[in-house]
């Protein structure tokens, strides 16, 4: 039934509907004129039978050939039309995948319409996978230079991540596992917007946003579509789950106590900062004892832990960076040295 609704919706929105109506009306009129002819019923049955045979030949013999030719066809779009793509997401049956440094699809005025369409797809049992460039990566800084002032990848990627985090938290628990967000840290050189077995692909141009550049629409079964899909999957396997961007696991130890925490954190250059009241309370309980920390993603390194003094230039920089990442302030930070 859903496929029938999608097909009817495409027919109603397309230019073929008036043609279908005209030909149907003409056919009915001609049949009505011939109703009084000799052997009307047998002639009608003979003609309809032959038409049905011809239709079956077209469906089972010619349609597969046409479909194979269609899969290999490349359709060029002058730019990335976000409302058009949202329409494809609404009609998607199984999956949506996006690869971009950052996406204006996740910014006003498109974000709410896209997220509503994505929610409907998740409720129908589909999946949504989105991969953005890690805002703290060297690749993000390099792409910002390539844009020549047209956009800051780190800033815009953080805005996208805040939007996606709010969206993910607002989903029903049963839907969350079908919506995944990951971050990649290498230069992908292309952007991809997929729906089911179709996709839009574009290479990242110098000095321009890729969405303002020409887009190639192809099937995943085509040579270009296969290459793009393979590249997406390679990056996905090497990318970082977005949960690791928001929080990190850390073990805090002093002579009298050792505990693990999941804390919000900040990375400024090669310096780590934690923002977690439980970690601060642990340090306070340790008093004058030496406190050390081990990050679970880098167990070979051990850090000395100190509370960042309030009011100095370092604290002001960390506070500013923290607001950029989490969109709300924090008062106390723990420095890992």
C-alpha cells in the first residue's frame, strides 16, 4: 500500500497526469461510440487480449533492459536543491545516508523539515546514517583554508552536531539505534546524499561550497555510484561514533581512591580539559595528594590532574571553546597535564 501511495503521489505531482486523463477519456469515448457494432464483445475481448500480451512483453522483456540503462545514466543538477532532497527522504523506503564536511541541510530553514522526514523514515523501519567532518581535525582546518573565507568548517560542523544531538535525544528510545552519526578526520574530497539506491555526489571544489557546485545523480548500481558508496563505507568504518565527541571515559586515581567517570571534555591543541562535577569532587576528596588520570582511548598515557584557576587567560579560552562545543557555559575545569 505504501508503494502504491508513493507511486500515486509521484503521478499526481508529475506532468503525466493530464496526459493520462486525456487518453483515458478518449479511450472511454471511442469504446462508447463502438458499442453498437457487430460482435462488439468478441472484438473488444480480442483487442484487449492482444494489448495485454503486448504489455506483458514490455514489462518482462523490455523493462529490465530500460532499468539497466537507467541505472547507468548520470543526471546533472546545477546545485544541491535541499527541498528537492527532503522530498526524496520523505519518499525513501529503507535508508538515508549523508557524507559532508558540514551540511546546510541541518541549518535553518531546512533542518526541521529534514529531521521530520527522517523521523518518519525511522518510524517506518528505515535507517539514517550521517557522517560529518570532525571539527577539531586537521582536515577541518585545511578545508576551511580551501574555502577561502566562504565558511568555517569547525564552527559549522559544531552547529550541525548540536542540532543532531538535540534531535537524537528527542527520539523515542526504540528509534535511536537506527539513527547513527559519525565523525571522520581525513579528507574525503567528496560529498554524498543518498536515499535508498539513489545518490547525489559532488567533489569538493576550491573556494566554493560543494552545495553550490554541480551535483551528479546516479544509481548505486552504476560504476560512479559504486565508487561513491564504497568510499562512504570505508570512511564509515574508520570514523568515530559521535558519542565519543561529547563524552570520554577517564579513570581518576589518588592514593586512597580510584574510580572511572564518563565526563564532558575539551581538546585544545594537544591539551585535555574535563568538565564534570564528580571529577572535581574526587579531586577535592584527595586534598593535597597527587591525583592522576588515564583516558580510556589512550591508556598508555598518564596525566597529572589539576583544577584550572579561574580568571586567567587559559580559563577564559577554555570557557569560550566549551561554549562553542556544548552551547552552554561551565564554571570549573580540570586540566590534564
